[in-house]
C-alpha cells in the first residue's frame, strides 16, 4: 500500500508530531482492511482527506464509502510503476502538494520453511510487491517532494525483518530489505528535507495475519487464533 498525505504548512520541524498541523490530503494504497484501513481512519480523524489507491477495486470503493466524504478511491497496482507514478501525479494535481507517502503494500508467501525447498518464482512475486513496490513508491514520492524541500515517507516492514526465524524465508527477507531501503533512502533524502521512516509491527490480528494463522492452525476457531496472536511475545 502507498499512502500520501498533504499538509497545510511547509517546512515543519522534524521534531513535531505527525498530526501537529492540520493535514489536508492523503493518498493510500491497499487500505481496504487491517493496518492500512486503521491508518487511513486515523488520518481522517485528524483532518485528512484520503485518496485510497488499491488493486482491489470493489474493496477500495467500499472502504472509501465507509470512511465518508473525506475518502476517495483510485485503482493502483504497486507492481506497475506507471500506476504509482500516476497516483502521485493525481494527488499533486488534485491537491497541489504531497506531504506524506505511506508504502504499506505487502503479501505473505506460503513457501516451505526449508531453504532447499524454496520456490524462486514465488520469491520473485513477493519481492515485486513487497520490495519493488516500496522502491517505486519512494522514487515517485521523492520526485515531487524534492521540489518542495519537505516531506515524509513511511514504509511498513515487520518484526520478521528485524528478528530472523519468525516467519517463512521469503516474507522475512522481503521485510529485511524494506528496512535496508529505508536506511539507504533516508541517508540521501534528508538533504532535501524529506524524512524516511520504517514501521515494523509485531503480530496484529489483521485479516492478513489471520489468514496465515488459519493455514497453520486449521483445527482452531477464529477467537482462539485471535487470542494466540494477541498473546505472542507477552510473558
């Protein structure tokens, strides 16, 4: 998912909280549910007008309708650079500026746990979305942010990209790469007044996570699976 947000005032100090100023516009991809939808809701509650950009057209439209008049939907496939470029250009043409980009798109991979059994075609598919999509999002956000000398780019990683062995190799590797991308891009873009940060959440009972849990524990009901996820890491 990508998320782009537009603020009223320029050149806010880096120490200011994200919602310190009223936020005008935000573009978001893969926001139909889970973390993306929750984040979009939070932005709207703090004054944002959200553009939901998602490959799932029906879900995206339903989410935009649910979030109300401050949400608008646009179709976007993050594996296509042209879609990401068009989404950024749409935000700028509609709202004159781009303040925040949130790269949140990601998919799991049901690959075997052993490296010798790794399916490299599945690996490439995950990398195209989880990694290449992030790079394209940063590239095109930076393209318009550099001109203004300010902006913030957020990327969703995962605790599985911080601690090895917590998930299957393909997904974990993709999230390790996202963290590396953020560090590399931050070292360049800070010179232009652009912050690049990473969000590596732990286990959250989102539809994304719960679908994986159902595959691992098919004999457990949904409530028990939610309890397991919420208690992960709690001593």
